């Protein structure tokens, strides 16, 4: 009897199993329409209307301003590129400048990688951070002479083989990358874990994740080069030929000195400090002799506005006649002038007895309208707010002779 019951149970299970449908699974987009409405209602209730803020700017209405980059006498440069959400203007502006130098000297048109220099600059920042036991600035910014310093140590590569963007990425964005590097190095300092090799390898892994791994060799026109060989054989620029000039009366004139700003994080003392009148005379003569230059300074004034494409000093701020080394130094000392942007000065225009300069700019504002990637800087703005420039030493040979004495 027991065996019969077992047999009947087996037959029932087999029969039920064979009669049941075989279900399938599928991947679907999860939906919860009512919960979505609940969240939307909560968000709308909690949402606080933010008033549209206003900033005080110069009124450019009716002024006789340059209207196009075509009005300027200018020199060869690549088309402007936007730096995206990064603090890398120093690399974009100086790389652009050195591309122009490669053409001026060797008639070679090259598009070089800005992010290559940024990558290795982070490595050198991390190295010094370890050596100084955390007493060294970590930030996205740097200076024009960092580019030539990195090229001398690591060489350079074309932008087409290393652009620092991941597949599908349209714009540069270093926000998460920098936060990760900064958090990691802060942790190293807090834990007192000063293993240089380990730190550098970790920083490299972060950079590789966000920027891609930089190439050890590049192939150009069928020939393979290391980055140093590419610099020497194709770009053909000598990093030692480029010098930085500054003008601040807090330092002795006609002496090489330190440019004391946070972005000079390695405390370079290779800046040639000159009086302001010499500084401005040099800027005007350099661009007229066929040279361009990388310049750096402050772009946070009411006289600079992206839609007007110009940078000026309003009379309500300071009349032109009063712009001198004292006004310049006072703003640097009290912090209203800082070193917050690097740009490429590529041309000039004489208008109404004053000079205007054509500025190639990687910042987002320059791409808002018209002549995208450019600004027109009045000479008074350069005189008051631009703190220094990088140039080929041949362009300022007479100036450098005064330092040798």
C-alpha cells in the first residue's frame, strides 16, 4: 500500500511538471509611476526659488571697441580649444604659445597635447608633496614655465595620440579626478605614510582612470619617437630658450626672483622682475616684432565681459592716467589682483591712440559669442591686471642684458 502511494505521488508530480508552462525571464526598465509622482511632488514643495543674481559690470554701450579678430595684426596659431571643467588654463595657453613658436622658428604646424603636460605635472606635485611631508600645494593650477619644465623632463606628444578624454567624452572634466587625488594625498598626510613609490603609483592609477594612460612612444609619418625624441626632432624647440618676465614692485627690479602666488607651487625663482613701464614697452615691442607670448594675471574685474569680448579698466575704477606700479602693487597686495588665468597674446591693434591685444583664451567665457575662443584686451587692462608673460629669450635680449650686468 505504501509503495502504491509513493508511485501515485511520483506520477502526480511528473504529470504536474510536464503540464506547467516553462517561464522565461527578461531585463526590463524598472518603473514606479506613483512613487515617481510622490518624489516629484515632494521635490516641488521643497524647492526654493532662487532669485537670478546680478553682478556689477561696465556698460559697454556706445563705445568704439574692436569688433572682430580680423581687425588685428596677428600671427599663426592653432584654433582655440576649450579647457572644459578644469583648472588647466596654464597648460592650454602655454601649449598654444609653444605651437606658435614651433611655426615661427621651424615652420612646423603641430597640435600638441595639453593634457600630457597636466598628467606629469600632477606626478611632480605628488612627488614634492611627499618630499615636503605635505607642505606643498596641491591644486589644478600651475604656471607657464611649468610647461617647459615638464617638456624638458618628459618630452611632449601630439594631441591626436593623447587628448586626455575617455571614449565618448566631449568636454574635459577634472573635477572628480582632482577631488580623488586631493583626498588621497590628504589621507597620506594624515596617516604619515610617506612612501614615494607607492604614492606615485597610486596617483598614476587615478590619472590613468580619468585621462587614459599616456603613450611611451608615438608614430608620426611612419617613424616612431619617444616623447623626448618627438620634442627634439619634430617640434624642435629648446625649453631652455623660454623665460618668464614679471612686474611687481614688492621685489627688486632687474633681479631674478620668486613669483609668490599659489600656482607657483614649486617656488620657482626664475622670474625676471622689471619696472612696469619696461614691462609694457616690452609687451608692445615683442608682438610687433613677430613674436607671440603666454601671459598671466587676473580676469575678475567689472571691465571684462565675455559677450562684449573685451577687457578694459573703467574710468569709475581708475582713470588711465593713474594706472601705475603703485596701483598695480596695491591690488596684488590686497588680493583684488590675483594670478587666476593664463592666456595667449597673438596680435595687436592700434586704435584711438591706444593698443588693443588679441587674446586666444581656453576659458569658457571666450566661447559665448562671436570670434569664439578670443578676447580683445585694452593695454590699460594689461598694465593694471596682467602680472607676467613668457617669451623666447631672443625677443627680450636687450632686457636680459640688464640682468647680466
